[in-house]
């Protein structure tokens, strides 16, 4: 009976996309996690994002955000968003190409280009779309996209959409990058995260640029986790380079306390993307509140450099403390600290105990990291005090097995 029921489900799954989902083993994992109250995703937060957040009516110290500069609950950022809604309304109801470009979008693009030290910048509705659009528009089947094995999913997806040949390089292995570039016989775009979102480690950008230039390849560097935190006035690692990467991607959803993304580079390439990038042209423009909040956050990031310094020094304190306590720690170069747990269930159970003890962290499992390489991802912000960091280390060492 059971055998024949299974055969029926398998048969349905072969013919119907809904039944394929119903038969998918990953669904059972999620259901089991939810039933056991150890599902670490979609946790509803009942407050603004600050040093602490409210979960289930209780305050938790927040080590699981990307709010590196601590601006998501800043009065000046909130006031700017409010003013923009009052002046421009709640939404633009159209794409940038048609009716969705406000003066505010152009003001943000000009400020981003100046901050990031590039000729021009293009603002997208999400960082994900910025990567997707750039790769899919600039590259095609005659090109090669070369990237780190742990690059963000938006880079992977953009590469797939482009139809280009994809060459993957071992994580931060620049010798392998040089070797693989040396064997290519087609135009190449090298794409790399400057700081990796889960592990928090950084690439040696100067060396990467030396290698790519020697090979005659172009570069796109994803600064999602370095914009605001690293580089001159927080403008990202690329802004410090004498000869910068060809293109730089940034997002507003982390240090800049908002939502949206940017590609900055040479004007002619940026203007081509503005007209031809489908994930730019065929989606609605960023809402006024998001654009104004981003502008306010950039101005504060520049005027208050202590925020970037503090986000980095708290990360170093956290990484050093956890390392000294015997954990396999990664990152700490920007504001992300990873603790490798490897086993997914062990990572999830550690998350539950930490949350119960008032410490909010993130769990990275496949596909955010390779299979069997689960990680607890902690991030610091300019708002954390030394006492917060020490309390986190103390709680962590009591609850999480080495
Ligand atoms: C490295 C990296 N690139 C791109 C993105 C996409 O940015 P957004 O969240 O703004 O869509 C993220 C966000 O998680 C990221 O970590």
C-alpha cells in the first residue's frame, strides 16, 4: 500500500510542477525544522533595526544584520525618507525608462559616482538586479565570465542569464585565477566579491587587478559588504586603487540602511546599461523613501568616519575573542565574522540556543555555502559597545560546542 502510494506521488511529480515540489525532500526538512522550532529563517522582527531588536516580544542583541554603520534607525535617515514620501509620494509606478525617474534618482547617481570615484553610476531597485543586469547585458555566448566559487548568487545567476561560458576559481585562489585566465581565448570578465558575505574574508584586490590586467580581462567587483565600511570615506576597497576595477557594484541594503543597488564605472558602459539592461528597464524604479534614505546614509557615512572604524574594530574584537576561545573563525576584515560549524543541524541548534539567550545570529547553509560547510554568521555594527561584544563572546562560549 505504502509502496503504491509512493509510486503515485512519484508519477504525479513527473508530470506536475506542484507535485514535484510536494515530493521534494527539501520541503520535509523545512517542515521538520519548523515543527521542532529550530527553523532559523523568516524570523519576524517586531521593531526597528538597531543594536537590539524585538523577537517574540523580547529584546535580542543583534549580530545578524548588515546594518554595519548602524544607520537603519537613525533619525536623520528616517526623516529624509519621510520628506521624500511627502514630496514625491509612496511609489513611482513605472520603470526608470518610462515614468519612473525622479530628480532624486539622478541626484543619488551623481553622489554615488563622486563618492566611488567613477565617471558614472546607475541605480537599480536591488543589488541583486545590479549584478544580474550587468552580467547579462555585457556578456554573451562568445564571452567568458570568470569568478570565485563563493561569489554571491546574483553573480552566479547573472552569468547563467548571459549565456557566457562560466569558469569557476577556487575560493580566493589567485594563482588558479592567473592560470585559468592564461588559457582563455575569448573576451573575459572577472567577477569577484571584495568581501565574502558569509565568511567575511576579503580578496587581495591589488593582486587580482594585476592578474586580470596582465591577461587583458575586464573586472567587476562586488562591494556589497565593503561599501560604507572599507576604503576612503567608506567608498569601498576599489576607491582606494590607483587603477580601479572596470566596474564596481554596491548595494544600499547593508551599510546604507535602505534597499537598492548601484553599478559604477566608465560613462559609456553605464549609459549602455541604462538603455539596454533588461533587469533595469523592465522593473519599477526604487521608491522615493528608499532613494532618499540611501542619500542621507551616504552623507552620514562620509561625515562620520567613526562609524566605519567602529564597525571594523568591533568585528576585530569579536573575531579575536571567538578565536581565542577555540572556534574556527573566518573574516573580521570588514564587519562580518564567521564561525565554521560544518554540520547543518549543529549550526541550527546553536542558533536556537543563542536566540533563546538573547543573541541574534545568522545560519548559513547550502546554497549560501557549499554542502557540509554550515557557518554561523555574525556581523557587528557601529552601534555595538565593547560590553555587547564581550557578552556575545561569553554567551557563545557557554552555548556553542567547539
Ligand atoms: C555579495 C552580495 N552581492 C549582492 C547582494 C545583493 O544585494 P541586495 O540585497 O541589495 O539585492 C548581496 C546581498 O545579500 C550580497 O551579499
